[in-house]
């Protein structure tokens, strides 16, 4: 998956994702036609745990350190926007 999303890892790019918490397994799915990115995490959306899990999984898929991903919008929503710093 990292090779497929590596082109999105340029500095300053904003990446919109749709999150599904409490999934059966952690994974990132990219829609090739629409460009939508869905992130599935096993953690519950309590106390920012799901946001941290999404950041970690998305960073791995992009091939960047998780500290380079900044959550811009959607801390309490399923639709989130991250910026690659």
C-alpha cells in the first residue's frame, strides 16, 4: 500500500480521509477512480485514540513519519483532513 500512496506524501499536501472506527482490522483503502481514501481502525473513538491510530496507519501507508502528519479538521468527525508537513 505504501507504494500506491507515496505520491501523496509531498510537503504541504492536504489529504482527506474517511475513518471507520471499531473495524475488524487496521487497513487503508484508496479508491483509484475517485481518489477517496478510507482508513479502517480497530480502536474506539474515545479520547483521541482513533485519531492517533489513523495518523499512525496513514503515515505508514504514505511512507512518512507520523510526526509529519498534522490533523487540520475533523478531530471529532469521521471525515478528516491531514496535512503533510
